[in-house]
């Protein structure tokens, strides 16, 4: 899949983003994130502050990483939505696409996966917000991220009939 900027959304990229959203959903209150080489890990070390200090990790880096992840999620779901609209308008394209992508996940299935993973990620972000409750800047950034995710979930919900 290619968008206006010629960025490819491969299955690997989509799966990686869904994986990271899943990691975020597992964050418990008091836990912090460790981000490196485009990965997100929950820091379970006994001395979180020391391990994060030596690896030059901080809450701002973690929030930036999460923000980029949310931006990518929104970009992908927008692209999939636009593709679906164009395919629905053109029946010849629909037939062609069905034969080429027989074993691939349908756009509807991918959107459902994003719906579920983003919904679950809100729980982890709320826990992270409680962890950083005394830092008003980080707390506000997390609240804004949660709001963006909720808006995206509502948009996906409006387009799909979700059967879980």
C-alpha cells in the first residue's frame, strides 16, 4: 500500500505498530517505558531510574515515542479508510484487489485490529498518566494522546460494524 507521500504500509509495519500498541496496553500504574531503536519496552528493572539514566531514557522521550506511534496509527487508518472508499466506488478495482490479496488481511480486519489495540492502549496510557501525575506537562501530553486515540476509535467505530 502506498499513500500520497509514497510511504509503504507493509504487513510488517502494521504488525509492528499493533505490537507496540499492545505493549502500551500492558503498562501498569507505577511502571515506566524504555524506548530504544524504535522499540517500546516496559522497564521492569528494580532500579528503573538508574537503568533509564544510564541508557539516556526519560519520560519526554517515551511520550515522543508514543506520540509518533499514535500518529502512525492514525496515518495508516486514514489511508486504509481512503482505499476502502475508492474501492467501493470502483467495482473493477474491487474484483482485481480480491484476487491479488486472497491470503492477506482485509482492510476491514486491519481496522478492527487497530480499533481493539487502540482501545486497550488507553488503559495503559491512563496508568502511565497516574505514574506521572505530579508532572503536569507529561500528564497533559498523555491526556491529549488519549483524546486523539478516542477520536480515532470513534471514527473507526462509525465506519465499521464491530463484532467482537
